[in-house]
C-alpha cells in the first residue's frame, strides 16, 4: 500500500484517523501501532515477521547495552552488544537486499574458475527495509553512546520502528528526535490542519508533476540506438531529474504531513537541493535524513574530516559507495555513489575554493551537470544502457528529430509539468508567501483575501486534481521498492 493509492486515500487513512482520535489517550499508541503493522502487512504479510524480528532484537539489545553499562567496570560488554545489534540488523538487510547481488557476482568468479555456480532463487525485497533498519541501528547506537535511554516498553519501540507515515519512503527518523513524542505528544487542530496541507502538497507533487514526467522519462529511456537523439536524450534525463525530486520530496511531504496529523513533528528531508552551488551543499539539501545518518554513524566514526588528507578522501569514497549500495543492489548504484564521492573528494581537495570564486550561474551549472549525469546511472536499467545514454547526450551530430517522434514522448500535460517542476524546484513559493504576509500587514481582512482564501482554493484544486489522477491513471510507479 502506498500513499498515492485509492485504498490508502479513500479507505485506510480515513478509518485510521477515525479510530485513532476516537481511542482514549492510553490506547492511541496501540491503535497507531496496529494500524502501522496492518499497513505493512497489506502487501508484505509474509515479511511482517522480518519487522517483528527487528523490533524484538533491537529491544533486547538496547536493554542489554544499558544493563552492561551500569554493571560492568569497562565498556567491553557494551561494545560486544552494540556489535551484536548492528550485526543482526545488517544480516537482515543483507539477506533480503543483497543476497542475490552477492551471489550473482560470486558466480561470475566461479565461472572463471570453472566451479559450479551457486543456485539461489530470487529473494523478494521487503518494502522499506533500508529505512527501518537504519532507524533501528541509530537507536541502539544512541543507547550505546548514552544519547538516549533504552525504551522499556516494547510496544513504544515497535511504534518507532514501524510507524507507517515514514515506514516505506522516509524520512529516516532518529529515536532521540521522537522519543518524547512517542510517550507524550500533543494534538491540536492547527497541527492537524498544517499536516493535512502538507500531505496535499506532497500528493500533488507526486501525482501531478512526478508521475507525468515519469511517463516522459520512461518513454525516452525505452528508446535505443540511433533513435535516441541528442534532444530526446536530454528531454528524458531532465524529466527524470524532476521526477525523482518531486516523487521523493512529495513522499517526504506526505510523511511529514501524516506525522503531524497524528501529533508527530518529523524533521525536514529536502530543502530545494537543485539551487545548490556545490555537491557538498546539494547533500545538505537532498535526502537530509540519509546524508546526516551516514555523516553521524559512518563518516565521523571513520575519522570524518579531521583525519589525514588521504584518509578523508577514503572516508568520502567509502560513505558514498555505501550510499549508492543503500539505494540498490546493483553496480550502477555503486558507480553512482562513487561518482558523487569522487566529486566530493575533489571539492574537499580545493576545487570548492575555485568554485566559490566563479560566477554564481557557473556554480549552478556545474552542480546540475554533475547531478544530471549521475541520474543517468541511477535511472538506466543497466550500466551498458547508462553509457549508451550518456553518449546520446553528448553526440550533437545525432540531433535530428521529427515532430511526430517528439510528440510521442512529450504531451501538453508534460510541458505544463516541466514548467511547474522547474519553477517549484526553486523557493518561489516561500518567497511569495513571505511577500503576501508582509503586504497583509497583519490585517485580518487582507490576510483572508491575500493568503487564506487563495490557499484554500489552491488546496481544493490540488486535492481534486490529484484524486482524479489517482482514480483515472494506471501509471503510478513506486520508486522506492528497491530501497
């Protein structure tokens, strides 16, 4: 079940909201936990046990770490338990997400040595396993570091790990950010309304922009050979560049909005990443919860930027290799991560100082060029297709295209989505909102006519169009199934 499906919008969410707010305070967490497990089991009933194992193991490991810290004279028992906890989480992740990838690559080596290959049936990937596994690891690591106390109520920890708003597409929520909210959160009409608004904006991003441009990207990436001309190649990858941003940030908006509707306040996950002027800035704005997770739990423990110059480069390449693999068990994702790691190492080596002295539009062009080229590896089905596609993007001699072929991949709806996507990739909406707030001068009448009524009309239109799109369209991809 995904947020942009009819079953979620018209059945699951209204029933859960009604049940949650009718429940007495003491049962709200149980109601939300049961709803979250049903949400996960809807399409993953067999793999619900994976999540239950994750919940139980991290619960007991957290308690063991805390107990060992109180009773032992040194940190050795605590270190053994944290290693055990991380090993359990990574074993679950590797077993389901990387088993086939590892086996396939081992078989390549075995075939060279003329050794019989390993026969492993395709392993189904439980949706959202990377998200809830990383949340679980952050919990036990923070208990080990004494950042938080262990959760003694297993149902509360289960709610943290399985909470459905951010379960399948993030953001990756840290336990210390929501620990108090799990046991003592507040609800208000204002918070609920802000959550509903945020959810509608996210749904519109997904259905009206991301899905529309996704059809363009899919159509272009399906073209091969000389039929993929220079202009078509750029049309396809630019469509995908906007698709993945509005799809991912749209899901994050919906998750943040749903959280508010249930009294939770999740941290932001995107901050207009395409306006960045360097790759370092881009990763401070893109998927913030993932980049900060790798920074705090991998990069800094490896020595971060305080180590020797060579070690810093190794740390960056290590982190972004893992970032690539986190996104998918495939060599193209590993190469995508290394690609980003190399440019980040280059910026750390001194290129950032050169970049800072450049004309600001040049900085933006550099960033967008790196990102767009990287997205080719991310979107292509294979590495071979990625390199062929990149050649089409630079082969200016193959520029001819018929109006008919162009019309096959780019409709008027897609053109509107392109324009809206480019505009909304910049902070034009917050700037407009701030401008209207300033000229309203806190006058209730001006606020009503300049802000409240237009916003209500916009939300009504976006919700209506989004629901119509959900009901009428058969194209509704879920980009995070491999995550």
